[in-house]
């Protein structure tokens, strides 16, 4: 599975690791993606979402109904 957040759209960033001798090797900065289960009362079922830490905080602020509406507006299925 790709390391991206369904709500915020955060994806891995890319950069370089620089050693003590200043040699550069490429590396990947992955977002902190967690799999969370929420109860979606309007549909009477649970939904599983892959969210970053910021995405989880966003769901706490706006609520799961609004978050699912945003995800569906981006074209992803829930």
C-alpha cells in the first residue's frame, strides 16, 4: 500500500541522507500513516481509513461525516 493519507493527501517526500563525509544517498520521508476505524452513523457501518497523524486530528475537529464527505469529493471510495 502506498503511504498516503486519504483525507489530507499527504504523500512521501524525497531527499538526501548526508553522511559525515558528505556523501549523498537518496531517501524517502514517509508520512505517519495509521489505519483507523470510525463509526459512520449516517450509513450505520464502520469505515476503515488510512490517515496521517494530522488527518486524525482533522477528523477530531470536523467530525467523521464531514471528513468522509471531503474524501468522497476527492474521488476516493470509502
